């Protein structure tokens, strides 16, 4: 049975400041209903790949100079990021990026801005987010700036959910979080995938945890995919074990 491909990145090259070649031909697919991991060490090019997909490189003087990015068969590489959101693709940036002076709930509601349906639906989606993140409901009136790192990561994912995503691009969800919280966040990602049908492309340095939750993985080194395969195979691969699992 053919699995539907949502996102198709084909041989992209990215150059920063007109001279620094950072992605040297990266290709990957995100199937509908899957959790796909983009792995690799610091500086391998994971964030650059996600930003190339969502057309967020311009502010960093980066440019896709070769290759294509397609979503459901349509070229999206020149789309305005808000239009990509309307197509169902939301990026959760590294480092969370909450609005610190807004409450948790106000932060969540900002995720709704691209939608045109009414208040009842907004309220329903807010309840859905609180259902997955009960802690956010408890803290809904707190200023986001006063919540913990783990709670801010939840706010960032919750805000993405408010946009009714088909696919979430999640950058380094484990960053700076204690192991127990990392497990909690990944557990929620898995639930969202299984129960809400959200597809994920997640960039992670923490290979160990990512390969336990993902279905498929791509390993990036210096801007190239050096290995890819089902997560179960990668977990058993001797090179992955030696170079990635031993360290994480
Ligand atoms: P990290 O876990 O640190 O985010 P990463 O795998 O996501 O790592 P990128 O952030 O994509 O890696 O960076 C890939 C390479 O591109 C690095 O060598 C980095 O120094 C370089 N780079 C990133 N942003 C820029 C920029 N705006 N200008 C120039 N070089 C950049």
C-alpha cells in the first residue's frame, strides 16, 4: 500500500551570505501520519533544513539555491510563511519563542490568527490543547515569561495546534529540558500523531529519544544526508550506535 507523501524535499542547497554553502543537496520525505526525525550534531544543518522548508531563511541572509520543496505535490518554496500555515504546515522554532508578556492562553490564541472560523471552534480547539497539556490549563492566566522551559515548549506546540496543522515542523523539542520532561513532551507528540493524525518532522540532537518515538529517521552530517531508514533499523545500526547513541 502506498503511503501518501505530504512533504517532499528534493536535493536542496542552501547558501548563507552568498558564500557559505550549508546544505549540499538534502532530500527527504515526510509521509502522512508519520513522525520523521531529522538527526545530527550541532551545526549539521537541521534548523537550516526546517527554515528552508518554511521559507524563513531570508531574515538570516540565507537562500535556497537549488532543489525543490513540495507540499502535497505543490511547490511551496516561495510561499509566504502564513500561506504555508494555511496549507497546514506549522513550524515550532528552536528555543520556543513565546510572547513573554502575554499569558499562556493569549499565547495559544495567537496560533489561531490564520483561521476564519468562529469563536466556538476556537474554544473547542483551546480545550483540545488543554486536554493534551493539562499543565497549560492550570497556568493559563500566568505570563508565559514566568513559566518553566518545559511549559514554554508546551505553549509553543499548543500554539501550533491552534492553527489546525496537518504537519508540524518541530525544532529541537528536547533542548534544555530535563530527561523526564523530554519524555513527557515526546509522549504528547506521539499521542498527537496517533490520535489527531498530525504528521511531524522533528529535528533533534537527542538521537536516543528521537529514534524511540519516530518511525523514520534521516541523519545529517555537514549538510548532507548520510543515512536514512526506519527508526528501528537505525537504532540497531552499528555506526549509529557508535557515533550517535553512545553520546546521547
Ligand atoms: P543546531 O543544533 O546548532 O541548531 P543545526 O543542525 O540545526 O544545529 P544549523 O543551525 O542549520 O545546524 O546550522 C548549520 C550550519 O550553518 C552551521 O555551520 C552554522 O554555523 C551555519 N549557519 C547557520 N545560520 C547561519 C547564518 N545565518 N549565517 C551563516 N551561517 C549560518
